[in-house]
C-alpha cells in the first residue's frame, strides 16, 4: 500500500470540484484502503494502511495552494513526498519488527514513488476530465488567460483600447473578489473576454478612437 498513488483522486477532486469534498473522499479512500490491504483477514482493518493513505491525501490537498500553473501540482507532489517519507519512518520506528536498512530504503522509495505517480497521473488525467465533464478548473482558466489565445490576440490587434480597458477591469475584479473570498481568477478571465463584441465595430467605442473622427458624430 505504500506505493499506491491514492492521492490522485484527492487532487483531481480538489481541482475539479471542491476542497471539502476532496477531504471527505480522502477519508473514504483511506477506509477502503484499510479494507483492501487487510492481509485477506475477514473483518480486519489495516490501520497502518488507513493512516498512511489519509496522511498522503491530506498532504496533497493542503500543499495544493495558489494554482497559478501546473507547477502547483508538482509542489503538491513534493510536499506529499515529504509527508510520505515521514510517515514511513514513523511506522518503521514504532514497529515491533526488525527492519534492515535495505528494507527501510525500499519502503521510502515506495513512498516517494507514490507521490511522484500521484502528481504525474493528476497532470495527465486532468485535461480528460475537464473536457469530458465540461468543468472549468483553475488550470483551464489559466490557459484561457494566456495572451496568445486567439480571441485575446484578436482583441489586442483589432481593438487595443478595449484590450487595455479589459486588463484594467480584470485587475479591479480580481482584487475585489480576493477581498471578499470569491474566485479572483474566474473574475479576471471573465473580464478579459467581456468586451469581445466590440471587435465587430471597434471604432464605435471611445477607447479605440485614437486620431480618428467619432463615427457617432
């Protein structure tokens, strides 16, 4: 059970749905893990497996903060790796069994591998769930905020004044949302695209009327 990348589910749920739901499912996954890895003893639970799995998942959720790019998942994986190593060492030191150094290093390798595979699987599976379920995650919002997006490039080239206006609205919206605990990233990306309709007749709007006559006159 040390090498099972169970945190993949917790990371995906947090990115796609909600953090509290991810924590709740982490507890469920830990219970299922304690049943699955019970040594095939009916009615018995592997408490060690349950504790390890819940620590690994909660660490992944806690360390997944400030999702600015996919590196946030890597940072979460590193934090999960540290917690896994500490958990393995704790189990080894508290165990009544005698462990050889080679066995300890193998178990530590399993903990590191579990964190690595969890991060890799999360990054690999996230686009499929976003597309198939139509969920707008923070990672997807960050890709939509890229200035090289075709619609944003169209706005910049055809209506530069409106583009600058959208940037200012985005900054104000994000700051306001962060002040009240709302989703600042969602507001920022929405502000980037909120005036795309002006690209149909850009010179009919005052912010694009540079050195030209106002057509409304």
